[in-house]
C-alpha cells in the first residue's frame, strides 16, 4: 500500500476545526497518516447547532488507542465496555473532546445481530445500531436527498431520541461524488467539505461522504478519504 503523505492528518484537524488540545491528546498523527484511507480518522461535520467531532478508530494501534481513550475518559464503564467483545472487533470513538460515543463496530461481521454497540459518555447510556429497510418516518425528510441516491440504512435502538444512519457505500461502488452533490443541491453541505477536499488534493487524497447520522433536526456528516485518481 502506498503511504499517505505526512501532514494529511494535521491538515484535516486544522481545516475541520478539530485542532483542539483535548482531541490532539487522542491522536498519534504519524499512525493516523499511515492509516488515513482505512477509516482510521474522519471528521464529523454537523449541518447545524452541534460542534464538529472526531471519529478515531483503533486501527494500527489497538493498545495505544485504548490507553489514550481511557486516559481521557477514565470511568470504569468505559474500560468494561471496550473489553466486552473479542479483540478482533473494531473499536472507535466519536468525540468533541468533552463528551464521546464509543463504538464496538462492524459486529455483524462477527456473528452478532447488531452492526454496532454504543456507549455514550459521560451519561453511560447504551444503544445499538441495526440494519433497516427505511429510517423512522420522522427522519425521512432529513435524509430524503440521500435516500434518493441509494445507500444503506440503519437505525439506532435504545437511545433517548430517534436516530437513523445512512451509509453511502461510495468507495465500494464507484460513487464517490454522488452523496456530496446531493447534499450540495439540498443546501446541506458544510463548507468544510469542499475546503478539506481542496486542502488534501495536493497530498493526493479525495474527500467523500461516507455516512450521515440524522437526529434532533440536523445531520452529522462523516467524511471518508480515498486516494485521488490520477488526472
């Protein structure tokens, strides 16, 4: 695998408003650069009201990632949750530096009925995500521009408010720009998406919309990264 140029993670953190001490304490930029196209580190950009957040998986450094996460969130429930499934199940954190959601991810690939289990910190509330045919009726208008272009739908069960997740599957289906343009046409594309794409282009990387979480009247847009096709 060709390496991602060093500095890509630094650029992402700066452009997306994630260059904050509490988040930097969670990130080893050298490791992140090596795995940036492998769902290691992604920005989460809300369409309204909520601050941007960081998605950080344990890819490439499970022990070090776990130590940093537990140092930032030292509650015993966090350690117990992270240890509750075998080591081959992926862990990731979604955080603004002060609060977090911890994910045991891709569980359906390991024989579990749900896609993900989620622990909200500091509330310690648990929920889980399962595949669905359609989002709850209340969330369909929010997701309508994306439902029209395909993708996969999942719903959050057990949380305090209805939530639905739309997954583009874009990198597997050669549809990298479709969701981005659908959000742009609906007036829902955060400016940081285009800004990050432009900033990473000299480093040979391209931004795409990987997933969109609909809840509480707004969208949280998770961006993935792939290698930019040769001109």
